[in-house]
C-alpha cells in the first residue's frame, strides 16, 4: 500500500481570503476534517481551518492567503498520509480494495470490485464479472473483507 491516500480534489475557491472548496473522496467531509495536514504535489501543508459545506470541505491551507493562491490550486488532488488516518478494525480505504475478488456466500466468484460510488443512501460497489453487479456497501450485503486474501464476501439478492 502507498503511504499516501488520495483524499479529494480542490474544485474551487471560496471567498477572497484564500479558502478552497474540496470535493472529499473519503467516507465523509467530517472524517476529512479530522486531519491536521494534507499533501499537495507531495508537499506537506497544514490545514489551518476546515468546515463542512454541503458535501464539501471549505479549508484554509497554510501558505494560501489570497484568491490568486487559491485559484492556483484548483483541480489539484489532495492527499493525506495513511498513518494519520485512524481507521477502525475492519475499515479500509476504497482505493485499497479496488481489484479485490468478490465472492458470494458459497465462495463462488462474482467478479472484481472495479469502482465505488458514493450515493445518498450508502457507498455502492461496482462489481464486474460475467455480468455487472451494484452492491450497497452495508453490513447486510458486505459480509467480510479479507485484505490478506484480497477477497470480499457478499450476500446477493435477486436483481442485484
């Protein structure tokens, strides 16, 4: 696994004082706000302040003091240091499980996890095999994730 995790993208500026609007790729903007530093082009920057605005984070970043400096960051990917993330046992970053083999309760291969999409209800896993499946990433359908075996065991229902 890489030391850094892609956490989002700066999509715009906010106001004229150098704040940026970040589209968060982690579980939630609230989780993103727990970080005290981020990385832009491999350079560490302190997060001076961060607040949630709808599904985005509005942040003041060290060294970004005006609109021009904020505009220069538009479109850049924001990374966090994996070691800074406090994940609970059994939690994973989506980018770490992409490519895992997905199997049903009987151990039959369903396909590979190729993408994940955040929806209002839950994260939706895109699994591609002989056919495509959209599986909500909730405990009723995701039975286990085994990082060592690179395997996700799921409960499928008709029409899934």
